[in-house]
């Protein structure tokens, strides 16, 4: 399982989501994102993961029709284990400041 950290802005964004939205995000991460990270292959198309334009090293994940989360790879906290830094979460508008 990868390790995770959240930036303060992600934590603040998360508080603006409904409980149902938070559950959906968590389900997508645990059921799709983490298993794809473990295999080391490409992410499944449904996650629509792509790099954020004009923000090298930052990626966008789609977790709902208007649900986006941005993330980057961070420095390993445990040798040989990927570390994910969650940056923003919300609607499409978060991409203006990923």
C-alpha cells in the first residue's frame, strides 16, 4: 500500500465536500487508484489520470463527473513504497491552482 500525505489546501477543500462525496472519493482511491499503483501498470481509463497542464509533476484524478483531485509523487517514506501527496480536491475549478 502506498503512503499518503495531504497538503493543508487539500484538507481545507475536503471539508467543503459532502459526506457522500468524501465516501465516493475514498472508495475510488481504495478500489481503483491504489490497486493500479500496486500493479505498476497504466492507470485504468475510468480514472482519467493525466498531467495538469502548466504544472509539471502534478496529476489529476477524476473520481466523479465533477470530482477532481490533484496529486503528485512525493519522496518515499518507506523504502520501495510509493508516496502520494494529495494537493487539491473538489470540482473542475481546482485545476486553476493545482
